[in-house]
């Protein structure tokens, strides 16, 4: 997986949808679909989704979307 921009707030590592899509080699639309299905993410005050990186990776691995 590629290195992406992340940041840590309150001990949780976050990234943007576009960066996460590159990281897991999927489209942005796929990432939004996963968010709709319950992948860990929060919506910022500006209306953008922030991906909880470690939790999201675990979520998609459990479902077999990546290895």
C-alpha cells in the first residue's frame, strides 16, 4: 500500500477519502459506499468525511475487501 497523508487527533489517525482510496487502490465512490455500509469515518464540520485509518483498514479486512 502507498504512503498517504494522515494526521493524529486525540490518539486516532485520520486520512481523507481521496487518500484512503489511493491507499487501498479503490475508487472514491467505493470508499463512500463503504462509509454508507458502516466503515469507520466521521463527517467534519465542512461536510467532508475523515477516515479513521486503523479502524477502517480492520473493517475492510474483516469483510474481505483487501488482504
